[in-house]
C-alpha cells in the first residue's frame, strides 16, 4: 500500500499540526482492466468471458442491494445500502420524501480482507511524490537516567 504524509491543518482539531499517513491510489481499474488482469491468473476463461461474468455480477449486486439484501462476496466485502436521514421528534413525524437525505453503498470488509488480516499481510511504502522532509523528527526528551 502506497501512502503519503499529510499535515492536519484544521486549527479546531486536537490533532492540529500532526502528520498522518493517507493512502495513495493509482487510477481506478475498470471492469475491462480487471478482466484482463484476472485472465492472466491461470484461468481457462478469456478476458471477454470474465468481463461478462463481472458485468452480470455488478448488475445483480446492484439489484439485490436496492431490494434490501446484503450481498457477501467472501474475503472481500458485504455490500448493502445505507440511508442518511434527518432526525424527527416522533415516529409519526417522519416523512420519507422529505426526511431521507440520501442513499449510499456500504461495503464492510469480510474474511481475509478484514482490518485484522490487512494488518498481517499489508506493507506500507511512502510515495516519492510526498514533498515532505521526513528527516525532521521530534527530539527525544531526556528522562534523567543518564547512568
């Protein structure tokens, strides 16, 4: 996983001035690129066949999540639809047309793609584009135990 260091410049934050690692991602891979990549993994299926499977999978995941189903793709994620809504004082006050603000796709990691598993197999590499002097370090304080 590639990362770059980013300084928190929010003066209202308790983390103001601290540096944090943020992931750096390459351009998104489309279905064609993914199909081509998969076809090179000792599979008897062509890029076109894999592209067809993936297209159908995307269609079905979309259809099922919009029907309220959770769709689990083992060792990747559980997909479902989330809702952002305005709070109301009493249940009878709720109006879906005016109080639901938006819908969104949720993806929860599962199996070999969970946070715990990623911590075991993941490696971090700082990007060359960081433009940050990483030689600067906080001085170590003297604990008074000089021997």
